[in-house]
C-alpha cells in the first residue's frame, strides 16, 4: 500500500541479489549443525543415510561420526535381510541364503545386487554372521605331523567388490592321545576393528578330563597367540556344538549336556557352571539357543516349546523370564499385515 515502508530485501552474499524467504529459512536450518544432525539421524533407511552423506563434506563428517552411527543404529535397528540355511544331508555343501520378503523400498534393490552365494567356500564351515559379514573357516589336518591349519575367510555380501579381508591362518598341534570335542570362533568389536577368539576343547580318550585352549587375534595383529590353556577337569567333558556359544563381556558361554552352561572368564581364567531354568534343556530337537543382547549387556536364552517361545535373560547366576511369544498369534498377525510374496 502507498505510504508503507517495506523492509529491505535480504541478500545472499551476491551484491544486488535478494534471497527468497524459503531459501533463507532452509539456510538457517542447514547452517545449524546441531539441528542438521537431528535431521540426518532420522532419515530411517541406511540407503538414505548413504545418500545424505554424499551431499557435501559437512554432511559426510556428521554421517560418518562413530557416536552418530551408534545413535543411528539405536534409533533404526538393522533389518533382517535374510538367513543362511545349512544342509545337514550334505555337510560339505555351502549354506544357501534365503531373503526375507518383502523388503522395504530402498533395501530391496540392495538385496538384489548383493552377492550372498558361499559356493566359493564349499567345504568350509560357516562360523558366524555379524554386521553384514559372514565368517567361514576350513580345517586342514596333517596327521603325519600332528598339526592342524585353520584357514579363515570373511565374506561381505553387501560389499563384495572390496575383496576378501585377510585373517591369518591358525596353526596348532594335536594333543598326544587327545580328542577334540569342541571348537568355535568368537568375534568382539574393539575400537574401529574386530578381535577374534578361537576356543578348542580337548579330552583324553577315556573322557575323564578335559583341557581348554583359547587363541586370540587382537585387532591390528597379524598373528594368533595363545591367550590361555586351562585344565578344566570334568566340567567341559561334554560341550555342545549346537546351539552355539556366545561371547559377552570377556566371558564365553558354552552349552553343555544336558541342562547347564559352562562360563569361561577370559580375564580371570575361571570356569563356572550355570543351570538352565527348570524344564529347559539342550535336547536333540534343537529347540534352545543362546543369544547376545544388542548392547552386550547380557545373555538371552530362547526356548521353543510347542507353539510358544520363552525368552529368558541371565542376571548374575539366575534367570529372569522376560517374554513369552505365541507363534500361532504372531504368524497370524504377519499374514494379516503383510502381502504374500513369491520366493
């Protein structure tokens, strides 16, 4: 209106060029690094985070910060892309990957492009999966020299173009008159890398006593070293290879027959036993497993009985029942909520 005094237009740094109000608001938001971090951490899908990191160096510095990535993981737990299934009838055959369908937009294309096949590692044992990587090992026995060589390989299905990370082979001698009753490899994130622990249990031929050997490959090392050798008496005479043990807070939890867990403290070299909850055991049906908590705060025991899952949390030396899931109800809800996808 005539006679009104209008404020001068904002300039964007170029002399004589006014900055549109919308652009000025966007600039104020994006120039605030604290606010920018809060926006990026809420993008949700990991593929969107990768795109955000490619905008500029400032965004990349925020998106690659380890504290930021830990927070992003807490807000958006990794989705299950699928699972590997081993063939018991053909123990030397490579495990097959089965994708979870359907996948959300953004991840479906990632799954299609990934290289999940383990045919290259035929004859090797799949030791574990973590953070998008699959760890395999191949045992080569030299009975004439009573030596064993364990060859490790790390397969990254989502980043197969990077090549295979190198893990040094582990060499050790057979114990005189000993039988190997248990082997397992454990991994532990430390700083920017991963350390590995390899446990081997041997017993005498009459199975009256056992010995535990633990080897460690620290993050950054290029050779395995002996962490401890411990006479375990009759405590670890019957360790189980299934379900697998877990490593939590420098303690290895090994399932044993029929209804107990042996805990090996890697710091104090002490062995102790923990009884399973009443009515729970490690049967031949494979209906019980151990799982490490996401924050490595403890150990979960998952027991399937008929159509129910009972989930226990180990607190000290006792068990706390934290959840009971009815599989009938859960599967019925999934069929109602999700479209049926062809495999």
